[in-house]
C-alpha cells in the first residue's frame, strides 16, 4: 500500500489494512545512547537503526522499552510491526494493530513518521535479485519440480521466522520457536512441473533451502 506521513504512528486500521505488517520510519533527533519506548506494540516489533537490527519488542512478553545507540542526529529509525492475530471476544475485542500508542527516545516524543502498510496479499510484488542477503527481513524465491501433485508438508530447517507461499497460495507463518516446524501444502495448490516458492524471512536463515516431505513435524508430543 501507499505510505502515509503522520505526526504519530498510524495503526493498521487507520491505514485501511487488516493483516500483515506495517513499517514505521522516522529520524532520531540526536546522537547517543537512549531508551526507545513504544507504549503499545501490537503485536511484535523489529527495530532497526540505519538499516541495522537492534532488537525486538513482543507484546506477549509485555516489552515496551529497548536501549539503543543513535550514531548521529537524523539517524533512520525503522520499526517493522507484525500483526500476530486478533482477539475476537471480551474486553480485548477492539484490538488495534501496529503501533497504537506514543513512541519516545530518551524521554522525548518522536514525530514525523512515514507509515507503510505491508498486507502481503501479493507475494510476487517485491523486486527479486540474485544478490546474497546476510540477514532479514528479506524475500526468497525458488522453484521445485513436481511430477504428481499431492498433499505434502513444507519444512524450513535453519530458518527463523516468517511467512511462506506456494504458487501464490499463503501457507501460513513459521517460527523456529515452535512447536510446529512444518506447514501443510494442499495437493491442489501444486501443479505438474515447476512450482514457485516464496518465503519472507524476518531475521535470517542458516541455509536458504526448504524441504517437502510427506509427514509433518508438529513438535514434541508432550
């Protein structure tokens, strides 16, 4: 979606988005060490300074603060926020996603935000290249040849966290934290011949290889 400028971070709903991610960007006002505070991160934020990852904040752990160093006045702060699902009952029914509260650095409010919605409804939209990627977030694309389409499972050993698609069909999210370590691939999604696989890896992978197997890995039985 189109980026929007705002004095404060806009929620996913204010951007007209239901699912996916939002990228928030602004400039840090000064150089030096400080504490970044995000009052309401819904639900998981990856924080970058001048393109370098400096940490994550997770709602489920009630994390709101992160110590970081600004290399110079005007250094670029980027916060990639993931919508991890919605509460659809009780007091949490109005569950706004994205950044839903004020953001400060060193106690000073941050303004001048660029808010870019990333609904991930078109995995072919990114411009792919053949250059190696040291760390995420990054999209990976590959193909697998299939002789007889059938139900199968996508395994991503060595990958950390992200989303996966086959032939444009969203398989879901994976996370090395588990317990589930595979994603179900319905047979009708596959076709005879080459099939396209797209993976969004948020952090990094030890080896950019995936496997299709006829059994799932659902994690420990107990």
